[in-house]
C-alpha cells in the first residue's frame, strides 16, 4: 500500500515544508545529486525520489491517489549543462504529446473526486498553450513569483456518471 498523495515530478522537493512527509510518494524520472554555481556560491541539489518513473506511463493502478501534484519541467530549450535544465529537467521535442500523456496519466491514477495540483512556469510556454494541450479546465488558479510567471492550478476528477451533460 502506498501513501494517499503522489508527487509525480518531485525533483528536489523544493516547495515542500516537510520533504520527508510520510503521506507522500515522491516520484521522478531521475535520481541524482547536482552541484551548480548560483549567485557566486555552489549549491547542491539532491533529487532522491522514492520511486523512479516516467510520468507518461506510471506503474500505479487506476484511482490510486487522493491528491496528485504535477510539477513537470517547464523548459523546452536550454543546454545540457544549463543549471536550469539540471535543476528542472527538460521536456521532449514533442512536449505537447508528452504533457498531454502525463496529464492523462495523472487523472488516471487520481481517485474519483480527488484533486490534482498543477504547477507551471510560463518562461518558455504560456499557460494558455498548456490548457489547450491537456484539454482539461482548472477549477481555480493563482499566479505567483516576481514576474507572476508561475501558475498554480487546481483540478478535480469527477466521476463520469456525475458529469452534467450540456
């Protein structure tokens, strides 16, 4: 049995207050320690997920989690040695298909009436393009960060038979 919360792309667990929260299954596609120069000092980033998986094909049964957090890389450009790419990763060239598959997988493993929190930074791709790509409508959202480029969006998974027909 696994915890009720899945962090699909945990990376360095940067926004978590409790980076070892026992109610969360921390997952990512990589496990590594990266040292990089940031503002004239060396920083160490540890990416140590509980599980290594590809977010487009997760190994969990349908409806496994009550809460899914999806914070995929927001980068499509950047060199292999770029500290942003080392920190956040980079999407495939066909990022639309990759994100659509990933979002569909998140919804698949999310229980009925479960919530999905999606975090996206608009540095290279506007959130409007993401919403067109994933074809799901968030309930609420919030912009944050110095330039208000980071979006936090909340989705709920309704049971198909409970959806109203228009």
